[in-house]
């Protein structure tokens, strides 16, 4: 019998959703242009992992989208989430990747105009610059200029990795609390979390309130009871004849999902143990034993099994609490009861899925499973329609 054309359907639907996905949500924010004029508006949240090259915005109640080049903007932000400033700074260009380390311990500074992201703003301000794996930190004290916090790993004698941690001396000389020793800053790592804690502590010991702190993305567990419908086809190679009709059966299970704390929580991993019970109508089939011997059987299939999909899911956020998702999973099947065969066994296949979710509560999904061996001869193709409610 013909297999379901679902992989092709999924691909076409995916292409159709790319345009919708591009409609990344606009969030309340502001920008200050290079003339010092502040505009409150809706900023398009691009989920920046590198420094922005431009800013897109629109006014409240309007669908007209405007684009500002980086050099036209002095500062922009999304309320209580992210904040960027456009400045002329010297960026240290040395890579921190082991296979790209050099023997020279000296810093390689390149003057440039660029956006910097504000991580913490208080008595002193901490910034970060990111560009395709290059991560460098900057700071400003009081009303001074923005300076780089210099750090570089290099090779000694071509083998041993050493650190040039100039930022520790910089911070000790310019931003230290009373009673602090140099040994305190020697323990300070060149990481986002360590430096943010240091700058927060410095503001606190100076009696100054932290005005802005970039919110840290957090992961989230959630579980859901899932019920659905299986649409299955049985194909055989050993038997000939009319073949088996497609079957429709119910399924029930539970899903555990962890929303990953990056890329605006667009990615998750999930585990979904699900109980299934399927039967086929009895059919008369012919088994070809060899070119001279054939046998006629009345056959039907009854099988009971537990699906165990483990996979990744990608969410595409639309407007007003609507989202689409795509998923890819490796599915382990424990065949518990098989008739006419008697021996339980374990097998695996691949699952592809697409779905829609509203308000993190209600979802509908469609999933396709690849071929499964019911016995040594038949193959099963499944298309699963699942309806479920999310428990948080």
C-alpha cells in the first residue's frame, strides 16, 4: 500500500511558516537617535546573539515598520530586558578558541564604532561585545569613557596555555570596595556572571542602586497529559494479495518538556512515553514460500506497545500568544504484545512533527513516524494526530 506523503507535507508547511516566523514579535521599548531625541515605540526583538547592525521599530497602533542604521542610533532598549548603546571603542580581537591561540601575549586592539550591550548599570556600568564567538567586556566608571576589560589566552612555548588577565588589575585600580585585596580580584573570572556579580557588589558597597541589570534567561520544566489518534498503514513483503486496510486507533501518554534558557526560549527537549494498542481486520493473504510453493492464510494483527520519543522542538512565536513548532525525535518502541508473534522486542524509528500552541496551554500536533517492524515481514507507517493540554 502507499505510504503517507507526510514528510513532503511537513517540508512544504515548514517553508510556508518561515515567513510567519520572520514576524518576530515587537516589544515595548525606545530608541535615542544620534541627535539625542528619545522615541518610545515597539522594537523588533531579533534575539540578538551578535551586535545589531540595524534596529527595526514601529509606532503603537501602526503596521508601518521603520529601519534605523546603527550609526543613526545612540541607544535603544526593550523595557527591562535588553539595552544597547552605540559607541566608539577599541575591541580586542584575539580569539579564545584553543585552535586559534597565538604565542603573542600582547593585545590586538581595533578601533571601531559598534553597539555594546549593557549588562549592569549602577555606580559603574558593565558592557559586552559579541561577534560570532568573540566575547569581550567593557566598563565605564561614573561619567568617564568606556574602556575595554582586556583578557587574552595565549600559548607559551607553543604548548602551555597562559592568561594575560589585565582586566583584574584594571578593576582593582579603578573599581574596588574598601578592604578589598588584589587576591580578591585574582579569583574573578572573565565571564558574564562573575563580572556582573562584581559590578553589583561594587555599586552596593558605594551605596548606589543598580539602575539596570539584564535579565537572565531561565529554563523551565513543564508536563502535559497527551491523547491522540494514530493513523497507520501495514505493508508486507512476504505476503501478497489485497493487503491490510489503514487503521485508526487512540493513544494516551505523558510528555516531560524542558524549555532551554537561550534564544528567547525557542528550543526545548522532550520525552514522551505513550501507550498504544492497534489491530487490523482479518485478510486473506498469500505467502510465497518459493517459486513452486505458495500458501494462503487468513491473517490479522494485534499489537500493544509503548512509544518513547526523545527529541528536540523549535517554537516559532507569532502574535498574541500564538506559536507554531517543529520537532524531530528518535522513537524507541517497546512491543509488549504482538499477535501472531509472541516475543516482545525493542525497535526504533524517526519521528517528524509540526504543531500549533496557544497561550502555553492548548496545543494540537501532527507527527509522522517512519517504518516499524511489526514482525520480520510487515512494515508500519504512522501519522499521529495529538491533542493535549499543557500543565505548568
